[in-house]
């Protein structure tokens, strides 16, 4: 008994589907729900929040470049990269909110239609896998964020618990320069402001990436449903004693499969169009982050604390790139699986006019649906390994 069927008969929006309801609060918090009123105002507030950290960090980077302080440059770049990545993500969803609205509406309709055709359990299985992946990703990054925010508080806490004759040196969350005042003199005020910026950045990253994981898994599920329907339709060619009725029934079933396949391709086209530029910028920022943190790790081998910190940041950048690439690989795998299901079906036993429809599907499946960064880079695991090695 699937979860979706327990919630009622009508599903007016995507959040009535349990697996999408989990990210509703995140999307509304960021103003990214396409159906949300005043979403633009919330997005502006979030961008201003990130800008309040971006400007003082950029001042530090500029000063480091002027003084040729390579260590400080390498330390600033990964943090700036993470912040700019979150800006790209939130603006990409906001600027393409109409397309995302189309995707949301399409998901709702397809779940309802598949529920009526008794094939919903197939799509639900794929969506559950995507939901689990998104949940693991969110929990991992949010836990890392909490640990990241707690590190600067250790010296003040130790000053209270285990006081020394002098105050322990304090280190802010990020290296910032406010020009008008010394951030050390207002440590806790600056800490609160940078903490808010870090929280906004983290929530944007986990929300947008989790949403794309669910959407890509839905797209993959449509291809699996299509393959299942073809296998089922060609398996029962002689369901009726009357040959004419059997032929009409088979034609109708295969036509529905072709319609489902076209819907999956249209869904993919919108999804790919939404993220082409965003993926390109994110891949570039990730490469910079991986390169700089790897260099820091090697340079600071004589200082284990700094080296470990740089290695953790390098691993975080690689993990983020991996989670960007994995959904694209899953989509490719399921498109390829549809090709195999077409060839393995008893297509040779169906009427000629039905074979023509299947042949057209076979031609289209030879070109897999791949998410790309401006058409120059395919989001898959093979390219993920190549980028890591290159960086």
C-alpha cells in the first residue's frame, strides 16, 4: 500500500505528495516556492544577507592580493566560492520560477494519472530513493554547518570553563574586514552576523540541491514507468480472443507509452534548460574550491590543525560536486535501461503500425537525456572523477 494513496483522492499541489512536503518549509523560508506570494521580497532579503558577508570577505581578498599574501588568498577563495555558489543557486531557481512551476504542476498531474493506471508504485519507489538521498545530503551538510559555527565559540567557552591568565586568541567564522571598525572589538556582534550568513548559505545549498534530486528522480521514474508499460503491453498480446480487439487494445497501450515517453522528454528539456548556466558556474567554483583547499592542505602539512581543516573543506567541495553529478548519472542510467527494455520486449509480435511507434522511441532513446553545463560538460560520475583529478 503506497503512502501516496493514503493521503486522499485529490492532490491540488506538489506538497500533497509526502516526499515533496519535506522540503516545503525550506522553499518557503527562502521564498523559492513558485506559488508563494511575496517570494521576491524574501529572495532579496536572502541575497542581502549573503552580500553582508560577501563584501567584507572580498575586501580581505583584495587586500591579500595587493600584499601578495598567498596563504590568505587561498584561505578566502573556498569560502567566497561557497557563498557565490549559494547566490547562483537561489537566483537560478528564482529567475526560472515559471519553469519550476511547470515542473511542479507536471509532477502533480503525473502522480495522479499513474495512481489511476495502477503504475504509481514504480514512480514511488524511485522517488523514495531520491528522498532518502536528499535527506542524507541535507542532514550531512546541516550537521557540518553546526560544527562549523561552534568552532569559533570554543576559545570564549574555555575562557569561562578553564580560565588562563590571559584571554585566548579568537578566530572568527570567516576572515572579514569591515574597514569602518575592528571586528575583534565586536566579536560576538560580528559572529552573529556571519552565523546568519552561513546559515542562509547552507540552507540555500541543501534546499536547491535536494529539490533537484527529487525532480531528477521523478524524471528518471517516468522512463522506468514507460519501460514497464511497454514490457507489460507487449507481453499480453493475445489478451482477447478477438484479434481485432486485441490489436486495438495493444495499439492504445503502446500509444500511452509513447505519450508517457514524450512527457518524460519534455520534462527533461525544461529541467536541463533551467540548470545549464547554473551548473556551469557551480562546476567552475567547485574546481577553484577543490584546487585551493588541496594546495592549502599540502602547504600546511607542518601545521596539522590547518592541514586537517583544509582537507575537510576539500572533501566538502568534492562531496558537493559528487552530489551535483550523481542525479545526472541516475537519469542517464534509467534512460539506458529504457533502451534495453525496448529491445527485450516482444516488439516483433505486435502489429506493424505499432512497431513503427516503438521504432521511433528506439531512435530517440539512442540519445540519452543528460544534464549538462551549457552543453560543454555532462553531469555524470565519470566527469566528476575527471574534474577532481584535473583540479
